[in-house]
C-alpha cells in the first residue's frame, strides 16, 4: 500500500508495464475503485463504466431494431479490461454466449484469480469465456469454420486515432472493416468504443455499412468534476455480414 493506493498486481507485457491497483478516492473517503494503468498511464477504472456498458447495450439494441437475430445471440468482445462490457452483454435479453479475446495474459489471469470486481460474477457464468489472442488479427483473418457473431464489440484502443500499437491500423480502414464484417452473422452489428468522435473512421464506417450510428455517452466524471463524453460507433448491413 502506497498512500491510498494498493497495488494488486503488475507485470511487464509486450506493450509495457501493466498494473492493477485499488485506491480510495481522496475526495470521497470510503469509496474504493479498481484501475488498470499501462506504462503508468491511466487505461480504465471501475468508477466510470457507462460507456463500456453502453457499447454492449447500443449494439444489441441496434440488432433488435434492425430485425437481426437477438435471441440466442453470440457476442464477441475485443478486450476484457475490467469486464464491464462483457457483463453488460451477458445481461441483455437473448444473449447465448459472450466470448472475449484478450491480448494481455495477465489481464485474463487477474480475472481468473478473482482480483477484479466482476471476477466472481463472470467466472460463474457458463455463457462466458476468455480467449487469449489479438482481437484485431482475429477479425482481419478469415473466420474459423462457421463461427459468426450477432454482435462484435471492440474496446481496446483509446480511439481510432489514439492507438495502443500499430497492430490495429488496418482494422480502422475500409479494407479492415470489410474483413471484420465477414465475422458477423446476417444482420449483425459491429460496435467500436472511442473516447473521441473521429471523422475519418466515421467516414470508413459509412462507406462500409448500410446503416451506421454514432452514439455519444455523456456522464459526470467526478475525478475531474466535469462532464465527459465517450462515443460508440455502430454499423450493420440489413443483408448480413461479409464484404459489400
């Protein structure tokens, strides 16, 4: 314990030093939050999870509204984080399975070892699984066998223009989106989280999907005492996945 911060775990990764910590908010004694940092830069927190949960809710709402198959829906999540997107997907009506692809092995271990707040809930749900791997590489490669998803939810980079590495560069292009669409079931939805509204990627989405939405998620960030807006980029084809 250093001051009000308890380091729960830390490990070097290909992206740098990954740290899981728990701390008491100085401005709100008795309130504890769990956070992940990478190379000492903030990544995510259990305090503000509205946009992570909205990523799942908005995608599955668009699936239902567009006539997609919402019953027995299969959901793929790119990036485990603290698990709030996966939790929100599992809470949606008709979701049959949620598979998460996580690049960083320590994050998967933290979940398995009960170190994050949602560990017990997620580990106990038989519909939930974590696969180690690169979600971008998975989506840019041809689908394995007949596996398709009604919703694919991506929450890895800070934004399409603020990336953790170069591996995702192609994903944010028209060519990359065409490859990712091959992993969608007919009428399926691709959703991407971003902390900023991004015009170039929005243009690529409009060119790649028959229907697009760009949903702002605004919440009060108590750490900086001001409103913050994150974004969810959504796309679907009425006729299903695959290249147009």
